């Protein structure tokens, strides 16, 4: 096929490049499913650890399997003194996603099994990433605040331990539950940009840490994971519910990109939104700070009525994280805490039936040209 007759799919839109058994958006039930389980049901009935086990193993764990999984995760939370030292030397004004990307890369340096992509070793690497990424984020957070780092606890669940490491205290159960729900909803989403980046790197038979580092770089972008940060900046710009309607009308008239709306996969609304909205709204009521939800409701109403475009998960997740007390630039690292489960599941799936991912492109440059000697070029 010549370049002129190629049917180019910009952004690979609509192109099926491989198979996966990890997750799927199922229009017939209007739900994202992980290994066949609707994600909203998982969010209500399961812990994040159960969902991580499901993504890696194909089925939900039994009581003994979950106990063993939690024990292994808690044993891997600590990060090494050299890695702590590296984090402490990061520029204070750098973005936390850059800190996390570099910390994960350093973790790869510490693992001597770089080119061992066996399933057993990759499971061990995945567990270390799942357990230690929250420690990296928390250590960097406290360093930025001029505070001493707090070592992880083996006596606390993942969410409670993370809050303890960041803030020195464990919040109320309502906050912990909302946080864990967000982790479950963010854990996996098919061949999204960051997951696809991880699979591309993995397809070269590179190592898991390289693939996850690439995924973090992709997730940082405002058109992907960074959107949850931009949503909160947008809400703070609007400031009050009284300004929301006019702000959105003006934004649409000026054809501004409004973050938190629209999705390439979902056409009639992101199936994860109702669950996250429920917990975000509940947080606002619990904490007595409901204005962000009121602003969000107005923006959604205008966008849906004017454009028929619905919110995606980032829209309710941004204000939920803000209400939990996290700085805005921490929102996307929180996404990494969750999505590393999906990334590593895909890396292991790619490795199990690998073929290097190498698409074609349509060339639009000049036709063949002779090289003019330097002295003859004007």
C-alpha cells in the first residue's frame, strides 16, 4: 500500500492493536469491568488490595490469599536510605510527578534483576512498586514541607498508612473510604495512553521499572492523568457557585478546553463518575465544604445541555482529593498509586505473549532529493 492510499487513524483512534483479559468498557451494561467485575461494584464491596490481587491474578482473593497478599505488601513498603537521600535532593519546586518518575527509575537501579522478566520476578517487582510508591510520594511530600519523613507502618492498611506517612495522622473513616474508592476506580482502564506506553516499552523486552517510568511520563500530561489537577485549578478559578454558569457559557463561546469533560471511550458518560461523585459529594457534606460540588453541578449541567459532553472520572476526583487535604500537584501521583496495578498487570500480560509494538506511519515529507555539497548551498 502506498503512502497516499493509507487510511491514517490519528491517535490510533478506533484501532485494535492487541487483546487483553484485564478490563473492558462494556456498553451493554454501561460499565467498566475488571476481569468481568463491574468497577462500581468493586468500589463498594472490595478493598483496594483485593482489586490489585484481582488485576494481577484474574480472580478475587479468598481470605487466606488476601491475608498473604496484605502481608507481602506491608513488608515491601520501606524505601532504601539511598533512595530517601535522592528524594531529599530533588528541587523543592519541581513537580511531584517528576519526583516520582525519578524515584521509580532509581528503584529500578536498585534491583539487580533488570532483564529478568519471568512471571515470578515480575510479580515481585510489581509488589515492590505497589507497596513503595506511596512511601516515595509521602517522603517527597514531607520533604517539600520541610518536615521529617515518617516511616511506613506494617500495622495499617494501605490508605491509612499513606495518610499517616503524609500528614502524621489517620483521618476519619469517611475520608479513608472515599480515598480507597478513588484508587479502585483509577486502577485500570484498558489501553489508555500511559498503559499503552508501558506495553510499548515492555514489548521491547525492557524491564518493568523502565515501562512504569514511561507510563508515569505519559500520565503526567494534562490530557491524561494530569487532568484531575487542572479540574481543581478550574474550580478555584471560578471560586463561587454564583460565577459558575457564566464562566462555563463564556468558556464554551471561546472554545476553551474544559478539563474533566469528555472521553474517547465513553460517549454517554463515564461509568465511574456516579460512584466517585457520590463519595466526593459525601466528603463535602461531611467536612462542611459543599461549594466545590455546587460549582461542579452547574458546570456539568451547562456542558451537558449545551454540548452533550459528560464528565469523566477526573471531574469528581479532583475536588475529592482537595477536600482530603492533598496539594493540587499531588493529585496525579495519587493516580499513579492506583494505576500502577493496571500498568503492571498489562506489562505481565504483554510479556506472556509478546510481539514488539512497531506501528507504521504515513510519510508526508519531500520526495527523494539529492544532497547538495555544502559549498553550493545558498
